[in-house]
């Protein structure tokens, strides 16, 4: 049998290789013995194969003509003899080793050019093996038809690249998920090439290769400002982690680009397929500090809202700011109206300024902001230059000093009054109110020991304030505990600066003397709080009070107070820099706690930013849902996309449990609204109230419907 002649293990064809079927086909195929040995021993004994190479070429070229040009070419695994079986060929090596990157079709073309036999070879002038090489080249042409040779881009040796299995040849073109097509089906570009499987032609799935489908259009998440290009990830720190070629835009509507961007976000690994729902859909940035001791149901509210204490504090301050006295007898001034008295005690005291003073909150007629007005009752201005000195205080811009805005005289109160306008700090208290008014249940005053860290914090804050004032060539002059206000927990500010400059203008005391006196006032202020005795402010014998410090405070604290109270021996002078260097470790402590406080507030602020988005979304939904009529259509909110929004409202807010009780899960509501705002691809099922209809929609679709309805409301009326 003819097949018995191929029983040699080296020459046996694998089962998958095409075998000649019938004698006719066998006659068209060049005998392998001719191919290898130049002649066939069995030619005379009836070998069924062709022994004439020229005839083979003609026959094969005919076969080539018969073959449809676009026929899919499946390369048999062992169609060619292995390199070890082929005698060394003298054909020239490929001009250039194939490199990674360019598409394989091109690569194959260039290889076939470089491998094409020279005209010398074609004429067979080398005889013997040379002519055999020609035959082999011809045979290769026969089998190749028009197809490009397969060369995986990763393999540098062309001969090895031909060893692709027939299964691989049959494999469907690989389309990575999340590319521009967005589906698992091949895209059109690949379709045109699908006749030949060539993995090298498929672009590597790296984020750099794919860009956002429409980077020019992005929304801020709410979608109403679709024309606004807004990228919340413009921060340079994020830019460092993301690939520079692709800007990640989590707000983009297109889910497919979201997936590809998700890949960009997660890194350039081809093995990793990003989840279809990017986890960052709500875009919250949980910046610390975090509380660990919360129960599950508390967590959600905690994660989304600011702490109760802070909220309460801010709300109380807002309420105090907008408080008005409807039946107030207080007059309206030229530039200020709605005066509200801030003095809680009606005590008339002239100890600090030499005139009784009253403090009011008032609204500016010019800008509507609230200011604090300090009125000095019965003051007569004798020198215009005195009131102009207030202008110098406007230069002082320090967090430890209540800013001075203006000063003027008025007769609106029925007398000649001097008014100082300063910034208003709602719900502030004087240090007297805070530290000297503690009473027991019988109404008797109880002495309060203020912790030393609090006093160090006061010292650092006041030192900073004094430094600013002295650098502006001014002196504080007034550091009475009733004229230092506590505007927040542990935050103090010098109040009523500039008053004594005006009131005691005629005394014309030298600035250096006043500045040195500031240190003594400073020492008295802290000492009075430490020993909880206001008599310190007027006492001439301070050593008795200083000795009391040893009971509750450290020697360092006592030494600092003594330094402040001891006047410098002329010509030496004291300055704030000297004080600050002496208490540097406490300055660092104060700085650190201030940074902590700022971190905490920043973290709270970041949450509120996101809550602002939800509020905006709720406002949009509120204007759409249950709208009685729009543009003459009483059913506007019940039909079309608005009907879906109505069901969505039920889904978010009106859920009931198995017993029909309302579900008050705030986490569910917040999470739904966040997903809606971000246009998540997650699907939800909306059921009509009569339970007859069910809609399966994605949040992204609902978002589009909200935007469409909102746009409809914004359109000018058609009637
Ligand atoms: N800039 C300000 N912003 C807000 N509140 C202020 C401001 N300045 C003072 N206050 C508040 O006004 C009230 C009265 O302040 P004031 O300086 O008159 O203190 P006092 O204890 O009444 O002093 P005196 O006995 O000298 O009148 C205090 O509760 C104080 O906290």
C-alpha cells in the first residue's frame, strides 16, 4: 500500500494533516522521496505520487487558481518537514529579525520578501540541493496560497513561528473586554481580518492604547451641565498614579469607556478584567480620622454626615448670626441696622476703658454681613486724629486678634457715643464668662483649675497675637480677661484692640513703653486664669498669686509667668521672639494640635462636598416628581420618563418590609442616590404601584431620564 511507504516515524504525517484522497489527488502531490532523496525507489512499483516536480508545479498552480482567494487558511501543524528533517538550505536568511510591536501581517509580508528565493536560485544554477531548494520554495508557494504566514510577534525566529496548532488556527479572534466595542463580539476592524488568526494584530490591552470615547464631553456627575468639562481627578497627586495618556473620568456616561478607564485605574495588567461595576461609583474620599467603635447602623450615617456635635455647633452659630430682636428699642445707625445686644449682664462697668461699654451685633447696610459694634457710652471726641489711629489696626491680620473694621461717633443712642466696628464671632464668650462664672448648686462661685495644656495653648496663641501687633508698630494695651474672647473650643482672640489708642490718644505714651507693658498684662491675664482670681488684674503684689501656681502647675509654667511679669531692666527690652524661643516645645504642641484640628475639619468638609451633590439631586427629583402640571400638561410627571422617575422615588424612599412597615434605611437611600448621581450600570427593578408592570433599568438610564426631565423643565414654555 502506498501509505506503508510513509511508515517511517520521521516521515509519518500527523492525523490532522491533509492526506491525498484517491489516486487522482495522490498523482497531483509531489512524492516526498523525490523531495528528500531526488528519486523514488518505488516509482516503478506503482507509487501513487507524482515524481515530476515540473508537473507538480503546474498542477498546484491550477489548484491554486481553484482555491477561493478569501478561503480561510488553516495551517496544519506538521505540514512542512521539521527544520531538522530538511537538508540545509542556502536561501538567504531573513533580512531583519522580526521585532515586537508591528502588526504580524506587515511582518509576514516583509519576511516573505526577505525569504523569497533570488532569481539565481529560481534558475537552479547551483544544481543538486539548489534545485531541490527551488522545489521546496515552489511547494511552499503552493500551500501558502495568498495567506500571510503566521508569525507571533513575540517569537524572533521565523521558522519556529509556524508551529501553531490547528485549534489555535480555528480560535475566534480575541477581543479584550472593555474596549471601544464594549461587547464580547469581534469588532468590525477585527472582523475584516478574522479570516486569519493573528494574535499579533490585536493591540495589547494596555490603558495607553485606549482613550475615553468622548473626552470632550463630561459632566460633573449631576449631568445637567453636560457642556462643562470637569475632571474631579485633576489633582496632581492622582495624576501621579494614573497613566498620563488616559485621563480617568469617573463621571463619564459611557459604561464601556468606564470599564476601559477602570482598567486604566487598576493598572496595565492584561490578565486583570476590571469588575463591571467600578467600586468608586459614589466617589467618596474617606479621609481620616475615623471612629472605629461604631455599630453597623451608625456607620452609614457617620460616614456620610458630619458629627452631631460639629453640626449642632455650626447650626447654633448660624442661628445666632441671623438672630433678630423684633421689638428692639435699639436704633438703626447710618450704616448698620438690626442691632442685637450681646451683653448678657446689664452691669455698667467703666473699669477697662474709663467709659461704660456695650456690645451689639449688627447687619451692615452696605454688604449685609454681621459685625460686632462696641459702643463707648458718653464719649466725646476732642481730637479727630484719635479716631484715625484705628486705621492702623486694619493692617493687623492675625488669627489671634479680632479684626478692627471701622470707628465712628454717633448720637443715635441719645448721647455722644463712640462706636468700634469689629468682626463678629457668633456665640463667643469672654474668658471671664468662660473661666470665672462657675457656680455650685447654691449659686456660689467655685474656683476652677484650668489644665496646664490649655494655659500653654493660650500662651502660644496670645504670643502669636502680640507678635503680629508689635510687628505692626502697635501695642495691644488691653489684655483684660473680659476683652479676650473664646470663639471656639480652645481658640482665643484679643478683642477690643484699638479702643485705648483712641480713648487715651492724648496721653501720647511711647510705643516701646506700651509694648513692654503688654508683657506684664499678658502675664497678669494668664496668672489670673491659673489662680482663678480676677483680683490679679488690679493687684500690686503679684508674688502671692505666683506662689499659688506651685500647687497645680509645673516650674516651667511658673517661670514663664514670672518672666512675663518682670519688667526688663533698661536699656534691655523684652520681645516676643525671646518668649517664643523659651516656650518652643509648647509652640510645637500647639501647632500639632492645630494641624489635627484642621485635618479633622478637612475630612468633614470632604464629606459635605459629596452631600452637596445629593442635595442637588434631591432638588432635581423634587421638582420633577408629582409635579401637578407642566406646559399645560397635567399628566406631565406621570408619563414617559417621568413615570420611571416616580417609580424610582418609590424604590428609594417608599420601600416597605414584609410586614408592610416603612423601611427607613438611610444607607439604602444614600447609596441609591449616589449610584444615580454617578450613573452606575447596576440594574434595579422598579415595580408599578399596582404591581402590574415591572421595569428593569440601570441607574445610568434613570440618570439620563432625570436630566431629560430637568432639561424639559428648563425649556421656555411652548404655550
Ligand atoms: N467681636 C465679637 N463678636 C461676638 N461677640 C462678641 C464680640 N465682642 C464681644 N462679644 C461678646 O459680647 C459680650 C460682651 O462683651 P464685653 O466685651 O462687653 O464683655 P463684658 O464682660 O460685658 O465686659 P464689660 O464688663 O467691660 O462690659 C460678651 O459675651 C462677648 O463674648
